[in-house]
């Protein structure tokens, strides 16, 4: 390698690195501006029983960009994570969620609902996450058992012991925990026994496949068996069809979240759907459909 070539390779590498870094950095800069300008909001997706009675909601972050339109969390959350912004973004989410719970407390038709909030691994594992929550709960007087923190198994990157300790401390404040996307990570019974979770969220991929493939049906049944063994609830994610619902019911699953029961929606729409529920538009059986 002569010096000129070496210099070229070097410049090329730097250029590639800058390219790689600038994409998330661009998004991150825009995201901070979006936060200041009120472009971020929460959407609420119902969690229901088999008959569609709403038990609670999952709060999902939405970014509505004035020119680019809605930007999906799958594209900006990883960038925010990479740039170390999740504590800030997640702080906004918690602030909004607690404001909503204070609002619901005043209305007997809404006060029993739970609100699930996604907490990223970096946000949870940050040193003062516990203090942050303590302070939030002081400023927003709510029944803490209504707030459910959804964690994925990726939090365990910080080690089982510290994570279990932090969860236990937060549980003492009254908060409850849900393990999100369950079945896609390193779900081991040994880990699970140590974590004070009250709920497992069965990942959508199993829900979609289980009604059709024996192998996925078997996984789903064993997740249900683990949940029963641990004495925790299960929520099935991404339920889209009556067939999926029917199969899930055979496994003993009783809480559902998915397009079959409702899409993520603005707060006002969600509240209305609880206060004045419309009969669920179940797809009619083929023989009942009017002739075209
Ligand atoms: P998640 O926590 O597993 O959320 C469930 C995702 O499934 C949501 O996607 C929801 O809109 C979608 N979903 C619900 N029902 C159905 C269905 O029947 N069919 C299909 N195809 N999809 C369904 P969304 O809102 O795009 O969020 C994607 C992911 O982004 C979330 O997955 C979560 O990991 C992350 N996320 C969203 N909001 C936040 C947040 O406030 N903080 C953090 N840390 N992560 C968030
Ligand atoms: Mg979630
Ligand atoms: Mg999930
Ligand atoms: Mg998921």
C-alpha cells in the first residue's frame, strides 16, 4: 500500500463512518426539534377481553412531521437509542402517560384502566431511572398500580441482578411490569423467576403463526404454561383475525391487543371508545354476507 493509496483508504473509511453516523444524528437533531415543537404524541391502543371490553391501553409514541408526515417508531427509536436520546424521549412519554392517568382518575368510567408504557433498555438502565419515576409520581398523583412498564428482555444486558433489584424497588412504589415481545429473546424460566413481572406480552409473530403452524402453536402453549406456572397474566399482541382469537382462547389467553379490537388512536378517540363503545364490527361469516 503506497502512501497515496493509504490516504485514500483512510479518507474513504472516514467518509463511510460519517455517513453511518450522520443518518441517526440527522434524525436525532430533528427529533429534539420535534419534541420542542410538539410534533410528538402518544397513540392509545386498547387491550381488551374476548368481548372487546377495554381493560387498558398501550401508549405508543407517534411523530407527525409537518412535511414528511407520520414517521414510524421503528425508524426513529433505534436512532434515538443510538444517539443516547431515549432518556429524554422516554421522559416525555412518561410525562404524557402520567398526565393521562391523572385525567382518567377523575372519571369513574376510565379510572380502572391500566396504561402500559414502553421503556427502552437504555432508559431503564440509566442510573437515576428510579429517581425519575419517584419524582414523576410526586408531581402526578396517580394510583401507581395503573401504570405498567413494558420492558423487553434486552434490559438484561445490564445483568440479571441489578435489573431485578431495580424492578423490585420500582415495584415497591406500586408500579407493575410487563415483558414485551415475549418469546423472541432469551426467555429462560430461571431469569423469569427472578424478575417481578406481572404480565408477559406474547409476541405478534407467534400470534400470527400459531393458528396455522403446529410448531408455533406449541410455543404459544408453552408460553401460556410458563405464565400459569409463574402466576402472571398474558396479553396477546397483534391479534388481527377471529381465527387467531379463537386459537388464543383455547390456550387460556384472556387479554388481547390488536387491530381486531382497535388500532392505536388519539387519546380523545380512545376515551370515547371506552365511554361510548360501538358494537365491534366482527367480519360476518361468509354465508351471512349479502350477495354481491
Ligand atoms: P411494541 O411495544 O411491541 O408495540 C406493538 C406494535 O405492534 C405497535 O407498533 C402497534 O401499533 C403494533 N400493532 C398492534 N396491533 C397490531 C396488529 O394487529 N397488527 C400489526 N401488524 N401490528 C400491530 P408501533 O406503534 O409502530 O411501535 C413499534 C415499536 O416501537 C413498539 O413495539 C416499541 O418497541 C417501540 N415503541 C413505540 N413507542 C415507544 C415508546 O414510547 N418508547 C419506546 N422505548 N419504544 C416505543
Ligand atoms: Mg410494547
Ligand atoms: Mg410488543
Ligand atoms: Mg413488538
